[in-house]
């Protein structure tokens, strides 16, 4: 008998067909109140779940006694209680690698947009406020040759370092839980303590996962170490930053600008003070959002799920202890 899969994310026809070959599929297209009620109804029959952007806590998952596997269409796994899943021997998989380059592109888009004031100046043209040649009040700052500081030297951090080093001639400094000699060799990168990095980098880019250790890693004290010409970029998770402290640092001129793809609460409230500031470029958690990459992520998640439901170890298993158990 085919296993029951609940999808809470729409897939391309090709991937739907692939899933249908192996499983009975229930699709919940929208996670509005109605969709959540349908999800709750479907959970008691589910062997597999596939989707993204939904906090799947014990309260929900206790409704799914037969659940064997969850395939998250994301690299981040902060929406899951990994200890709970491991205890229940539910295999959790994610989609690393396929989104690395695209997410690093987003990081660089934010670096360029903030430093060169792209959004602010493009709006000036669109709104008919471009009446004479630009003067110093509208100048930006250079990107090439400036110091790129990366906090969290995982795959995406490395892809940022590659762009900075080879593309823009930027000295690269980084902070992560341990030094990475291979990265240092490839990009001539230098390891720094967090405090040193915050004091020395022109661009401070967050690329680390949200965990109990990284939650609110960057707050008032950390912003105080940055320089007035520093530009802060976050493409990881909003909760790694104390957003009120970031707002205050921008208001006080402690940093020059911020490029933010992620926020403490998403979608970002329209009345967020961040949206009142010309030196903030805010994007809607679009790090991996290209046609090619989102399809590749979905394909990866489908293969992870089908492997798990067939009793095989998924290629991107997160909670390895659940497999060993
Ligand atoms: C990821 O893959 O984790 C992206 O941030 C989308 O959630």
C-alpha cells in the first residue's frame, strides 16, 4: 500500500507526478486558517510531510502517530524541535547545497544595494525627484576593496567570500565556531573573534543558522562595536539579531546602513520603524527565491522524503541520531 504524504507547499507538475508514483498525496496549498484546519485533519493519516515556513511543534505532530519523515524545503531547520523528532524517530531532512549560490547572490545584492543606495536613488528617479546631477548628499560608498566580514563560515558564507575575494577584491575576515584553514587558503581569509570582526569589517554579513546559541547574538553591545561607516547585512534569520537594537543603531548613526532579508517577525509589519529609514533595504526573505533554485530545493526535498519512506537514509538527513536509533 502506498504511504500517505501531506504536502503543505505546492510543487511543479513534474515533482507532483514523481510523488504520486510512490505515495498518496494530500495537498494543502495555503496555510491560512482553513489550510491549517485541513492539515490537522490530515495529520492522523500522514507518514510523510513536505513543506516549508511552518513551525511544526509537538502540539501539531502529536496528531500524527504514524509520521516517519519530514522533508523541509529549506536549509534552515529552526522550525523543528529536533530532540522531539529524534525521540520519535521521525527523520528530518533539509535542502542544503542547491541554494548556496543563489542565497549568496542575494547577500551580494544587499551589499551593493545598501552601499550604492540603489533602492533609494531608483525611487528618486521613479518619483520625479531627479532634477540635477547627483551631489555628495546622494553619494554611496565603494564595495570593491572594502573589508568583507562574514559571521558563520558555512556553505553560504564561503560563497559570499568567493564573490568578495575574486569578484570585488575585498579582504575577507570571518568568525565561526572554529577557524577554517581551507577557506583561509582559498580566499586569503583571516579568522577574527566576533568583537574584532565587528570593529574591523566594512560589511558585516550574517550567514549563520538560528540556534539556542545564536539567538540574539547581535544586540546593543555588538552594534556599539561597529563603525559609523559599517553596513550590516542579514541573510540568515531575523532572530539572530535584536531588531530593536538594530533600529536604535541605525537611528543613532552607529552604522551606515542595513540590508535585511530576514526579520524577527515575518512578514515584516508595515509599521516597522525600519521601513521609515532610507538607509535600510528590506527584502521579503527571498534568499533562495529563484525559479531554478526553488525547483531544485523542492526536487531535493521530494527525493529525501521518498528515500525516507522507502526505508533508506535520505541524502540530507538532519537528525542522524534518529537513523542510528
Ligand atoms: C532556507 O532555506 O532556510 C531559507 O531561508 C528559506 O526559509
